[in-house]
């Protein structure tokens, strides 16, 4: 079945790098997404990667994809207190109905200490 | 600015009452979605609609109903049959272009529903 797993909590010091990990089970995933949720708000799309790519970099964000191990990570360089939020990994699974349906992980709470 | 508007931001429901959450988008997206978020959990799909006048049940549709009479609107009704409605409800939309294409979902700011 479809499942996405994330660790629940990560704490880092301001200025350090953060690495948030995600594993998924469905090998037919096409696109994988990272979303950020600040308290009381909706989800903000941070970045995405297509399944035939290994890496994507966008300013302070680096996404690594190991398709063999079904492992996705998000690295945030020079983490700031404003990066404190919940980060969700999501996979888009292709199916006959083509719903554009996303499967979300439980979210990783990132705490950035000054 | 283009985006997704959810209203109200906070909503209270009495026992036995139906309540309706509004979701409007001006992104010209075909597909719209409703999710429920409980503390410490990911998002669970309630209903989705790929096109006007059509919608499908998600993973937790019981106790909810939707309509899609207009492309830009996808209201969610939480009925009295939903015995544990307290949660944060998120509406999303995507372009709905086709299979194999990048279709990120864009989210509204959510409605927090509580029981009185």
C-alpha cells in the first residue's frame, strides 16, 4: 500500500544545517514534494523533485532522492529561527484515475534554537 | 493575487448541527481537495474533485459531504453524523492537467472547527 514515514521531531542550533528525512513505499511515485506549515496556517510548497532526478538545489534547500531505497531528504543550510515549522513530505502516485492525489507523511517538527 | 480562500478561520458546531466550510480559488484549477489534520498527524483526504459537477470520496469521507457546482468553489459540509469533527480543515487545489505532469497542490490557510 501507499505509506510515507517521517521522524516526528528535529532540533538544531541556528546557523547549523537541518536534514529532514522521509521514506515512502510506492515505487510508482512520480513527483515528491516538501511542504512547510507554520502554526495555524496552511501548507506552503517549498520544493519538489521528479522521480528521475537524484538531487535538486534551490537556494538554501537541497533535496536528495534515493529511488532504490525510496528515501527522500530535505537539507536546509544555515537554518534560521524563521525555519521553525512542521515539514511535510508528500508523494504523488500515478494511478488509473489520475487524481493528482498526494500521500502525506505525518510531518517533522523542526525546532531552531538561537 | 491568485490563491485559495477558506472561511471562516474559526467555526464552532453545536451537537446535531451541520456546518459548512467555504473554499474558493481563483487559480483556474480544475482539481480541488479537502483534508483533515489532527494534532501530530499528517493530512487525511476527505473528498476530492477533478472537475466541475464531479467528486469522489477520499480516505475518511464518512460524516462529510461536498458539492462542486462551480469551478472555483468546493464547499465542505460537516454533518451531525461526524461524531468527532474537532480538527483543522485544509482545502487545496491543483491544475489537474494530466497523468505524469507536475501537479503540486496549493493550500488555503485552513478552518479550525471545534465542538461547543
